């Protein structure tokens, strides 16, 4: 399985979503920097949800299982 992504941006509710086809053990790093926002939440699409403050740059997540996941920020 190749690692692919499809980016969809939804403007009305200010959610940024990306769709990933991942292999087991793949780590995704989001390009979020200190200047992006004060607080943000990430739904990794596999049942994991995290909230970060502006000091956390480039959040990462490793997927245990292969599949298609939608990451929402």
C-alpha cells in the first residue's frame, strides 16, 4: 500500500481536514507552528484526539493499523 493524501479544506466551520492512506507504523507530522493559533485540537481519525497549546509545534501521531484516516484540525 502506498502512502497517499488528499487534502480537503472546509471553510465555513474553520476545520482543516486531510485524508491519508497509511501503512501500519506510519508516523504523520502536521506542519503547525507556534504562530498558527493559541490552541488547537487534532482528531487523528483512529479514535485518538489531542488538544495542544501554541507551544506545541509539529504534532505527530503513529498509526498502529493500516487504513484510510481523516485527520481534522
